[in-house]
C-alpha cells in the first residue's frame, strides 16, 4: 500500500524560534516513525534550514512553499530549487491558489517550477483548485483537470518523473478563514476524475482546504485521496500530531 502523505504549510506564520520548537516536538514524538504515513512540513523560508536540521534523519520531510524555475541569476527576492535544497528542502510546493491569485503564478510558471523541482531530485507538490463561481457552475472537474494537465503533461512516467509528483486538490472556496469545510461528496467528483487520469502515475493525490481533526477521517475515506495538505489545523503541533494519528488509524484499517 502507498503511504498517506499528511503535510502542513505554515504559510506566512511563525518566527524561527516558533518553527524550531514545533519541529523539536515533532521529532521527539515521531521518532522512529509513523508506519504508513509520510509527514511533511513546509515552514517559512527563514526557518527552513533550522527546521530541516532538527528533522533530518527522521520520518518528517521538510520543504519550501515556493521556488523559482531558474537555478540562479538576477531574480531579486526569489529562491531557486538548488537554494531551497541546500537549506534542506525535499518538497517544493508549487501553484498554491494564494500564489496564483496574489503573486502572478500561472499554469505556465507552475509547469516550469514542477520541471525544475524534478530536475533537482525534489518532490513537486502541485496545487490545483477552482473558485466558488466555477464550483457553483459545475465546472470543477474540467477546471482542475485542465490545471493539472497544464502542469504535468509531457513529464516522463516513473520515479524520476511523474512518480515523484504530489498533486494537492485544494478548492479555493474551502481554503482559509473565509473558506468552508467541504462535505466529502462535494469534492469526490474531482478526486475521482484526478484519480482516473493521474492516480496510478503520480505519488499521491492529496486533499486540502479546511481540513480539521473533525473531518480528516471522512476526507481520507474519499476514493482517490492519498493524503491531506493542511493549513490552520496543523499550525499548532498538537493538532498536527492528532491528524497524523487519524491517518495512522486509517492506514491500520486499510491493511
Ligand atoms: P487551511 O487548512 O487553513 O484551510 O489551508 C489549506 C491550505 O491552503 C494548505 O495549503
């Protein structure tokens, strides 16, 4: 059975000290491992190196919330994949809806970043998701399939290509303070469609958006869901540990 990927992105929260304290607690609680579950944490770039040092050699991967597609050069304010890898990143988040909305991320930059991430041996976490208007109009499946095709078409199959890619389906209407938790049946069609095209080819397809300890078990039961990508509910380390426990129980029930 493939592992369930359970990750959190801290977005623009936490000082270095707060992120390191979080990582130390995780390290203490999770060594030697979480059978069947693959945890990952994406701290702010300022804390990436320290958090990676704390978690190095344990079961939790660290990653960056963004990286540029070029390896180096005159790109003021950006970090490249080799630079985040040098700071310990094993995962690179690409194309979160907040970056698409506020920072000009497009299907094309997502495509370039996914390639750069694979080229350097890291795991691309490609985010996709529709807004409330598309959802209301019944266009979710088409919209999400189009985004993922734009990002991944042409990549080679196998462990150096698609087989290393994570896809996170995060409906915009479900994300963050202004989002609402989905009912599982509201996101099941998209997961079924993604699984039909990509399920056997990518490492996993995750669900994200208002995941909580109350709905995580139900969301993990949706066919095609291979993990969860969590914001607020995992920013407190106790919350993240509870979510990992829920995933562990799900793995136990499946094996
Ligand atoms: P929330 O879990 O806070 O809704 O955020 C989800 C998300 O955007 C993860 O990247």
